C-alpha cells in the first residue's frame, strides 16, 4: 500500500513505514504530533555519530512492543529526516492508530 498525500505512516504488508522528523537533545523521549508528511519524535540523546537515531530506535521499540532489531532505518541515520520500517508492531501509539484509521 502506498502512502496517502500528507500522511506520515502506512502499511507495507505487516510492516509499518514511518516518516519521522527527529528532534535530538530534547528534555524527554516523546512521540509528538504530525507535521505534514512526518511525525515529530523527540529524544534526549545528542546527534553525535548516529547516537540519537540509535536511541530513537530503542525508544520506539518499547512503544511498538518490538525489539530494536525489528526496526530498520531506511534512510536518515545521520539526519533529522528519517524513514523507519517497523516489522509487525505489537502495539500502536494513539497518534499512529488514528492516522491509520483515516
């Protein structure tokens, strides 16, 4: 299934594809609101050598009920603009389940 215009997530079979606007060095780890075709995700880790992305993957693994190995960073490991593929998420944060139900 292809993404609809203006959406930040879509299913590719049982894999959830998520377009992310990362915000490193924030006060807390949090899934924010959609901004156009990206979902804002804040993490406490600094953007040094991909550590913020690694931290984001670990945080999102807990949020989606998967292991970090089940989250693939398609692009953006060293950039705030990222695409992630989450294999068979066990749970969906509310902002994502709302977007997918549209």
